[in-house]
C-alpha cells in the first residue's frame, strides 16, 4: 500500500536555528549576518537552493556562525543533496551528538537517500531522548510499518495519540495499521473519529468504505465512498467501488452506471477489478456495464481481463502524495 510520508515535512517543520553568535561587530560579521538573514528569508519561501547559497556565503565570511551551518545542512537536505547534508550533519554532531534537531535532520536525509533502516535507527535515537517527539514518533511508525513491524508501529502511534489525540496524520496511519492487523472494528472507530474531525483524506475515507463493505454494511460503505469522491472528484477507485456496490448490492442500476462512468472518465485502469465485476452474479445493467468496460479496453470480448491486466491496489495507486496526509509532517 502506498503511503504518504511526513518525513519531508518533518525536516521542514524544524525551527530555524537562530542562536547567539560569537561574531564581533566587524564589517565581515555584519555581512555574514546579512547573508544568514537572506538565507532564512529564502527558507521561509522554500527556495532551498537559494537559501543554501546564502548560508554558504554567510559561512564563508564567518565559519563560526553555527546557526548558518545547521540551516545550510537543512537547505541541502530539502533541495535533495542528501549526501552533502549528511556529511554536514555528522560534522556538527561530532560536538553535539544528542541534538534532537540534528538527529531528526539526519533521519530525514537518510530516509530520502534510500537508507530506511539507518533512518529508523536515527529516529529511535531521537525517541530515546524524547519519546513524544511528534514527527519522530510518526516517521518511526511509518518506517516500522514499511519494514513489516505493524505491531511496533501501532505502539508508536498509540503513544503519539496519547499526547496529541487530534493529530490527523497519526490517526489515519493508525487506522490503516489497525486494519492491516485485522482489528477491523477498532480501525473503523479511528477512521470515523478522523472523519468526524473534518480532516479525513480521500484515501482514509476509501479505506473506511472498504472496511464497512467487508462487513456487509453497504449503506455505510457507500456513504464513505461517496465522501471520498466529494473530497477528490477524480478519485477513480472510489467511484468504481461506489459503482460496484450500487450495481451488485443495493440494486441502484442507474446510479451505478453513473458512478462507473465517473470512474472510467477519471482514469480507472484496474483490468482485474473490471473483469471481477462482470463475474458478479447479481450484476445489474450487465450489457451496459460490459460495453463501457470494453470501450475502455479493460475487458476482452469474453469478459476476462484484457491483456496486460493491471493488478495494483487501485486505492493505493491513486493516493495523492501530498495529502498527506498526508496531511502529513
């Protein structure tokens, strides 16, 4: 299942380092601080390459400007130069190994450079110093879940939510992990809590619909899928599930065909799911459904999945990386 990471924003959420400096009131010192301030301005605008260039100029003028060193490393990480960012962070940490801000930045850069295991180790180092550091807890849970440790991720998120019960990103991830662990009723409860907060993302709403459908509660499933399409009118997988239920479970053929058209117009491309729909014994409007699916080349003439069937999780395939969750940290 595709998940939105909050790790990129975790680095972005780190406060700018604004420390007292050892600079004297020389012209060089004044110029260094001006470049430092310019770097902060570019950072606030998320112009990371320009920010990095400004911090670099500040450090060239005053190598003891510690705040610029940290902010330069952060700008490098945000701009995608993870190798250089990591080198700078390691250099700074040599004299300050338990700095939570630096550890978090290190973890972010490690994750983005593809070293998930080392990133998790770094987040765990943060949590050893502050067990409730919100971004670190969330990101550790995300990485643990991706590594197959759903139980560990569940424990992380329960700790985070005990301190921040309204954290939408944590609620969404927690509910998904509960569903993975087979804790259906509890997952529904958490998804509904997120929905009631008004902060539910389309993916979470769709997962909620799937949980209701798996328990044959079709009215609530349809409500959740409809909410997902309202949140994202081009969410093809939610439109398809809405169509499937209306055409096979609640006997609303007209609305089912309309939902199917919306799914196809939104780019629905899961050929296996399309073929499975035609195998439903209770399918309404079979002729019209078959024609629509054939026109989009999702099924062959005999109703089987067309050649080159897509077998991806349609719900996951349409997750917006920026939802983040997504919202996300």
